C-alpha cells in the first residue's frame, strides 16, 4: 500500500541532495558487538555492495527492541547526513524494505519496523496480534504508536554510533496509508522525533476507517466472502462500470478540460436518480433498479458523522471500486472479495472492542447506535486525530500531506477535515491574541502544514491521475531552506504527461495549450 518509490534521477537533477560524507566510524560487521542500548539486540549487520546506477554501498542492520519489535536500518557508506524513516501499510507485521531501498538509494540513513508483530504468524497475523488473551494490550500499543517511536530513537542511536564524526542534520518521516497514520501519530505525540513529515492518505481516524466496511459494504453484500453465486452484491461489476462512465460523462468536463480526470470530485454534481436511467425490479443492462439505486446512494451518502460518503469518480478507475468496494468476479466465477473487507473484517474481532469479539460479523451485527460508542479504548491506542500541532510548529517542523481524490480505500474527505481541524484549533487560539479573524488560522497552518489533493489518484498511487510524485524533495526544501512548497509536479505513469498539484484548497486550472504540460495549468482557488 505504501507505494513510496521515488525517482532517484529526478532528485539528483533537482539538486536536492547535500554533499556526501564518507563514513569514518566502526566497521559494519562490528556493530552487533559494539553497539549497546537498553532492550535492543542487533541480530546481524551485513555490508551490501553497491550496484552502479541503482544502489550505494550500505550496512544492512537487523535487530529487535523489547525482544519482539523487529526493525531494520540501512546505513550508507556515503551519507547525506539525513535520516528517513519509512512507514507501513495495512496492519504492518513486516519491515518496509523496498521503501528503505528507495531512501538509501538517495543516500539517506533509513529504517523501518514491523511494529511488533509478524504478519506471517498464525497467532499474530492480520489483526490477531490484538488477541488480549495471548498478548494483553502490548502488541496493540506497539502497532498503535510505540514501536515506531522506539525504532526512531534506536535508529538515531545507531546513526550516531556508525557515523561518530558526522552529525545528523535532519530527520524525515515518509509513509502512506497506515504509514500516514504513523506519521501523524509521531507529529502529535513525539514532535521531536522528526523535522519533516511526508504523510500520504493517512488512516489517522483508525476506528472510523474500520467503520468504512459496514457503511460501504452492507448496502451491497449479505455475505463476504462469497460461497455461491447467490452471494453476489446488489450492484454488479458491469453496473459499477456503467455508473463510473455516467459520472465522467457528467463531471469530467466541468473543470474546463475533458481529460479522463475529475479535478475536484467534491464539486461533481452527478445525481444517479437524475443522471442515470432507472428500470423495474428486473434489471436491464443500462439502467438501475430501485435496489441498485438505493445501494449506490448509500455509498455516496456515507454514515455521518462516523463515515463520510465516497467522493464520485473512483467507480471504474484502476485501484478504485474494483479493488476496494466492488471487485470483479474471482477466478472461480464467484463474486470477488472487496479489499475493504479483507483489511477490516478481523479488526472488529481483535482490535476495536474490549473484550475481543472473535467471530464478529459486521455485516449482520454492527449497530450504528451502539458500536461506534464502544471503541473509546481503541481510539486512545490507534487514532491520530489530535489537531494540536503547536509543539511541532514551535519546533519549526513541517508536514506535507497528500491524498488521492480517487481513493475509495481511505476517504480523502477525512484528510481535508483533519487540515480544517488544525485550522480551527489555530483560529481558537489565535483569537485570544489577535481577535477573531478566520483567515489567521489558515495562514498560520500553511506555515507548517500543507495538503495536496491529487486528482484521479487512487490509494497512495495508481488510478488515472498524475501520481508519480516526489514528495521528499519539496519537503526537504521546506525544512532545510524555508522554501514552502507551492505547485508540485506529478507525472502520469507510463507517459511523459505532467501536471502541477496545488496546495489545498487551490486547484490546477487549465489555461490553454498542451494539456500534457504542467506549464499549461495554474494554481488557483476556485469557489
């Protein structure tokens, strides 16, 4: 889910990398015998040879914290004096080695953790690490916030030991999805850990994220996974694509450019009751029955105040509903299993309630008048919803947030609401000193937090948008040079088409000319 592989060549071309420092410290293989920190055990340290044009020489360090939190650190022999920790996807349980390789290729010292459980273990995989009878709350606390913080501290100690004559200059967080939640949790609870945060599609309201499943899937399904054709969802994959085509027919050109993207889905005025033909209870191939229309309207409406509706435009894009909500049929011909179910179902069994509820079926058992109010314990462990980032602001740290506007897996509306919550808190506090001026909160927030909504991008990448984006380089410039990001250019995967992404609430407005050139767009605030 993280999909954080950044373009190394582009970073070099942009001149973002500082001069490299040669490592003057102990030999890589000596670290396990020379490094000492409480409750930390290094299990291996291996010098990895450089691969020309791909990867530098680095020391691959593996270890544990508190006996069960596994972590890895890559320490390059030619170091840029920066540390970048990368986050996890889903329920973690593995170390994000691929994203670490991306970071070390840019000469960062980098690390990642499995957050204290093993995804491949029959007793810890999925959400089973939350089995209180086996683990109490310890594994849950590690997953919620503790393992990332401890790994950040240990990583910095390793860096100091491996580069004793070179000072760590800046520390960065880089994560999407669960990694986005982890980044916001760090920013809120431990603002001294990092100087800059690249936070993508954060599932920061973790309890609310789990409620996406009953909100979005209950209108469609009676049983997941399917065991017979009778378990088919109310809306078929063919009707899903029909709906998506109707959405784009209505809204694609509303931003002045027909390009297969909807610039701001929140402004799309598609109404299925008005814009699609209806038919009787016997479904036709190009119309919606009353049951199909009702299910669709429930998905677009959501279950406020707990779950916002899914923005329009992700119905038939790659990584959209066909992944998260209404997948195509499986190879056996049975209805496919939506990703929302796969990543959420067992959280209700082991993470959301106290005591645990093994065997819980959210499709039949979730009560909107009861269950949302029984998750307070889970909220305290998992939710990174605190908008008070004043300590981070005072420290001078920066948060660069981004979210795909075509993401039905983690609703982009939540991320917009988090930014607004930060603005509201700033307004409340600034009002005491400056008088009530609603523009001050946004102005102050923009000094340390900026949000980029990427049209057409699905969950952390993919979709139909210009989703190949280097978020780290502009974050570095902001942190190290004080140059706040404005337009950040993205490339459409597999093409040379470029487009600017603008700090919210600005949008990239087409000015005429070649629509495949970022220069043909300008960032503007559109009411």
